[in-house]
C-alpha cells in the first residue's frame, strides 16, 4: 500500500475509520495507482521515488480510497448509464471524472498523479 491508515488519518481524512477493513480500500487505491503508473512504482520500489513523488502518491492514495468507498456501488456496476422516468445518469469520462486503463477517478487526482511523471506512456 502506498498510504497507511495512519497516513490517512494524519492527512485529516475520517471516512475509512468507520469501516471494518480500512486497509482494503487503501489497497484497492494502491492497485489502481499501479494501473495508472504502469506498475512503475512497484518495479522501482516506493523508496526510490523522490520525496515529491512519494507525497503525491500518498495523497492520491488516500483521496482515491475515499472516492472508491463513497462510490463503490457505482464504480463496480456493469452499467454505464441508466434512465428512470425521464431522469438519466451515465458513467464515464466527464468534466469531473476520467477513465484511464479501466480506472475511474476524479480528474483532479489524475492531474496530481501525472505531476509525478509516472503516468507517461512514453517512459521506458
């Protein structure tokens, strides 16, 4: 995991404290980050990242865990949209969320993660 529960709490987050297995959500967020960074962190080792990269990855992990917890039912749904009595909703790329490699996350978090340079497809 790229963030521990103590990192999460120290950053001021509280949602995961109310669930039975908070580490599960941090692990899911870490796995999503591995997908977004093409497993570069796992290959290099977290300790080999710069302090800036480590801090960004920790913060994104905490926020992504919160996002996944909050939207779990929608994120794991096979539906891409629905409509009931003239009201519709769809899931996918929008102004607020982006889908990258099958991972749905807020645009802002992906922007932060891109600052690390680990999301670039052209890196070898």
